[in-house]
C-alpha cells in the first residue's frame, strides 16, 4: 500500500500542513486570549472557573 514514494511524500506534506495549521490556530487563540486579558486588566479574575 505504501510502496509509492510520491504518495508517501504527499501524505507527509499533508501531515506537515495539518501540524502547521494546528500550531497557527493555537498561536492565534493564545494571542486573542492574551489581548482579551489585557483589555480586562491584568488584575481582573475570570469568573468562569479555573483555567487548565
């Protein structure tokens, strides 16, 4: 099944693309969360419970 080198290269590229997209989403989410926190003020505490 995995004898075709071009197919394996395509799978590897797709996997890398997925990893990069996930990292981009994580960075964007962190940036948005940080900006919201700064807008509320660093001394304000969340009422939504503990953040893990």
